[in-house]
């Protein structure tokens, strides 16, 4: 764990405790979820914008495929390292050792993944081949990540399994288009989502 990550986790722990202590009991009872799990920040204005579905006839950005591979590799690798593997190991389950830390890291990972997917989508739309085959499913991945992570808070890992399937399909489609994606699990979660 990097020094910056440790500092971030240490700064978030009091916030988590404070947020958990400020929730009313009626909210906790009505939602049926553990209120000690930190809330995710709201999405950005870019998340609410509609997707542009037009595709260019030629590349509109230099190295679009290379940048697409880099961004999707980071997004997918980060998903598997910080969300998928801990979910399969039971780290997000109530009473599991390291659960709160897993949720903090998972929340940061979800934001990082959304950012990388958004950047990958820009690059995919700059390439005619990728635009036609990848941009539609990739455009929905950012929201799917957030939804899957939100389900984990209630103890439901089905969203994580579904997202893993979509990521696998996206990787296969990209590979069939001649653009194989190599997952990179070393995403820097301390990068601010923008």
C-alpha cells in the first residue's frame, strides 16, 4: 500500500465512522443495509450526458487504439483486483475481516474505473472499427460498475458477476477487432476522478 493510499484510508476512517453514526435508525431499518459502509460520491456531469453514437470514417485522434487499450486495461485490471477478487473471497460480506477497508478501496476503484472507461470511450469513438463495435457496451460499463458496487453494500454480488461477464465480452469483441486488451491491475487509485 502506498503512503498516499494509507493517508487516504486514515482520513476516510473518521468520515466513515461519522457518517455511520449520523444515520437515523429509521433509515437503516428501511433500507436493510449496513449503514457503516461509506456512501459513494455522486457522479459527475459527464455521467449524466447522453452518449454520442456517430462514428468517424477515419481516425480522429492519434494513437486512439493504443490509448483505448491502456485505459481499458487499467479499468478492467482494477475491477478484478479491487472489486471482483475481494467479492469472490467474501471480503465484502458482513463480519469479514477488512470489510470496511475493502469497501473504501472498492469505492475508490469504482470511481477510477468509471474515469478510465470514460477515457477509453473517447478513444474508441476516435477509431472507426472500435467505435462501431465497442462504444455502445463500453458506454454502459461506467454505470454498471457503480450499480454493481452499490449492490455489494447490500450483500448482493450478482452485479459483480454480471459486470465480469460484460468485461469478458468487451475484451473478446476488442480482440476480434484486432485490438487485444491486456489487463493492468496496477491502477493508481489516488488519481482524482475527473
